């Protein structure tokens, strides 16, 4: 399950239709630094204190654990740049997405682009894709079913217009 | 947005079924359910051991067990109740409730969440399986003190491995909870607007991360002392067994709060709902929880006054321990103030929450008695200590778990539980629990030592009363099992909000909560 995207914006910009969404990330850098460094300081201070008394085997476990915590925060940070955007301008539909280390951009011809919305059950578990030339690109992954269905309706009307 | 080819990785759209659903699930609700069922099974396993212990103690002499098996039972009862019941149960609540309360779709690291659960049954099997090994299960007490823990058989090695695995599970779970709470709160849900249950779990997870390396290091040093010729704690080789106690309690006193802080969180959700008033002194509750956590790092040696330490150290640990009563008192005051002039109703979750406040306070007071160094030297390793920590962990932690289950079960299952059976469960539990553990105060004050299968004749009556209470309490848990199974199977349809006074994001969802929730985060005003 991916992060929820709540920063969704859709509207007109200089005649173009623009849809953008970003993840909802509530962790601020100061919070992250406070939690990580306070835990690291506490763990290592304890481990070094006991190591000083000769009980050094706590130290490697503290290192492993803080390493895992650092990895977790790094993984969260890697999601900071995630976004998806869809722009319909003239005859061109531009899709852009970025997730973790992966990102891509795809341009479609508006006349050929087709909206596909498949729901496993009526109105539920829906997948929204823009298809063209036998290739489908999923859109609105971060939305819930209701918002995805609304986006599908908007896209259909925009692509027809 | 992604290419369809990439999108196949996204497992959020299907609803898997069968055994594989449970083995491979990354859904926080499934994993929460797994934790809760694991805890329930372990509750009956470790509870059965408790009944065997109490049956043996019904009268002086040896009836059912031999002393070694009795020690195995007490050790395993403690280890399983702490690591197999209370901690997994609270992890189950965290898995179910934290994302729902925060408006998040799942935990921050769902796969790690799956691993964190599935290593637990392995540890449980290692612990339980050791009963069938040569020499039987560990019998040195849940505190794993050397020299007993250095001298035991193969089961001691397995227990060390099991403790490592449970620690790994706790670390993975804690990192997940910290990152989820910090990073996945709905827009507008600032830290000081979070439900108190999330706050208590944030602080609990912080404590777990801070202390788990100490436990891992301590048991690894036991392992190397046993198998690799080191002498960290082996007095025969110049090691210091007392140092193990310092290291162990440096972990285990915060662990005590790890076992009780989520209980504070649950009760802080339940009481305002049934008092139909907001929680009194929310900010002070947060600061009190944080204060308890901070103080938990500087009180460890109150568990070991009898090993001998300078008077200054005794005074320091005595006063620092007493200091914990201040933030705890703030909490109790706030719960009572929340109820004060509230439009209270007494459904089962509220009954358990009220019992928690009253009985946990008794456990807290007996803790204050034990904090007094000269008194503790008299009462150390007596049944007074057993009474104290059972008032904290049974009427504290376990009763809060019952309160939480009754409170959120309708949201989880979509059905109302049987209120009549719930009340039977409550009254039998609360009466049974007090019959078991209250007389133990008198036994301890009279000098009856803990962890013995036989005792002097003068202790017989109180032991008999305690045993009768234990069977009432133990068998009343079957009612709880029936209530849970009955509610899962069917019952009156629960409304979305379930309780009239319930506030929070989880109550905005349908009952039962859909498999996927908050795919788009709500905005909290």
C-alpha cells in the first residue's frame, strides 16, 4: 500500500488542464532529526557506557538497530519527491510520475488517448489508466475509488472536448 | 501514476483469501488481527500454566508438580505473558488503530510489518517446545539471572534465541509505528491533536527502540558465557552476575512502562467516550506520559536493593522511583476529572476502564511501598511483589486490553458484542482477580517467598483463597473467548460511530472498517 496522496490539484492553467498529486508526508525534517538523533544518542550512550565497563556486546546491537532506523527514515525521505501529473494542452497529453528512484514521462496524442477504468466490483477497487497505441499508463494511483472515478469522468470529457 | 507494467507491484487492489492471505498480508488490519489472535492463544497457554501453579499452591506440600517443573511453569508463565500476550496484544491494537486514527491507509512499512508478526510464532514455538527438551524448559525466572541461566540445559539457549527473535519483532514493529505516526498523519492532524492512544504508542515505541539493544546484548553475553567461554557474568571466571541484573533492569524497567503506556492510551480513549466529555488535560496527559518514559531510565536499581549498594544510590533510586508517582497521579486525576459530571454510561469497555483506574492505582500504591528501600529489603522476593505487579499487569495492562477489545470490536467486525456476556466477563474477572491477588499482599507481608511450590502451614488459608480466585478468573476468560467468537460470527449490526460519545477518525468509517481505508487522507480541522 502506497502513501496516500492528498495534495491533489486539478484545474485550468493558461488553457491547459492540469492534474497533480503528491504524497501526504507529515514528518518534518526537524522532527526527523530530533527523533533520530535523540534515539541514536540514547542508544549509543547506553551501549558505550556498558562497553566502558566491559560489556561491549550491546554496542553492535545498538549499531544495527540505529542503522535500521536510519534506513527507515531514508526510505521515507525517498518518497518526498513522489508526484504524478497529467497535463492536457492542445492535442498533447503529458503524463509524468516519480516514485522513489523511478520516474518517467509519456506524451500521448489527445485524439488517440482513451480512458479505461476497471472496477473489480461496481465502484470499488478501481484502476484508472490512460491508453494509447496498446500501452496503458495508470493514473490517480494515490486517490481513493471515489476520487478516481471523478477523475475518470473529468478526463473523458476533457479528452472528448 | 505509472506504467501499467509497474503497477502490478501495487498489491492494494485485490483482496486475497485463504491461508496465503494471512501469511503474505501487508494489510494493517489483517496483521492487527493476527497479533490479537496470537495474544489470545498465548493468554490461554500462559493462563493454564498459572492455574497449574495455583493448583499446586492450593495446599502445602507437593501435589501436582516437582520443584523444578514448578520453576519452569513460573518462568514460562512470566515470559509468555509479557512477550507473548501483553506486548503482541498492544501491537495488535497499534496495527488496527494507529492508521485508522491518523487517517493513514496503512503502516509506513507494510512488508516489515508482516515480518514483525510472523517471526513471533517462531519465538513462541521455541519457548513452548523447550518443555519437551531434555531438562525441560527454562526454570531460572523470566529475568534470566545468572548463574542459573548460565548453568541450565539446551532450553536456555533456545530461550535466548526466542528472546532475540521477539526483540527483532519489537524493533521492526516500533520503527514502523514511529515512522507511521510521524509521517502519515492526515493533513491538519498535528502531534498535539493526535488521539492519546497514538501518543502513548509513539512514546512506547521510542522506549522499545531505546532499550532493545540492551536486552539483545545482555542475552547474547549470556549465550557467549554459556557456549563460548566468556566470563561476562560468570563469577567463576571473574565475571559479575550482579552486573547482569543492572543491564537487565536497565532494559526491563522501561519494559514495564512499555507494557503499561499503551494501556493508558486505550483507557484515555474509552473514558471520554462513555463520560461523553473530552479528555481532561490532554496536554498534561502527553507530558505525563513522556515524563514517565524519561524517568523509567533512571529507576532500574529499585529492583535490586537487596544486592547491596551504597546508601546514596539507594536514596537516589528510591526518590527517583517515587517521582514516577507524580506523572502517574496526573493521569489518574485526569481520568477521574474526565468522568466528573460526565453523562456516564457503564457499558463493558467503560467498566473495564473504571476497574483499570481503581485497581491500577492499588498496584501503583504498592509500587510506592516497594520503592522505599528499607521496606523493599523486607518484601523483596515475597508474594507482596507478586501482588504488586499483578495489580499492574492484570488489572492494568490486561483489563485495558479487554476494554479496548470491547470498545473497538464492533468497528472491527461490524457486529455488536453480547453486552450481557460482556458484563458477566467483567464482573467475574474483576471479582476473581481481586480474590487471587489481594490476599497475596498479606502473604508477602507475612513473609511467604515467591517461586516456591511448597510453603509453611501458616500461609495455607490465603493461598487457598487465591487459588479459588484464580480458577474463577481463569475460567471467566472462556466467556471472553465466547464473546469474541460470537461477535465475529454475527450479532446486531454496529453503526458507523458505534458509541454515542465516540470521537475520532476511525468512527467516520463504516462498520466493519473496509479492507482499505483512507486511501485519500481526510483533512482534520
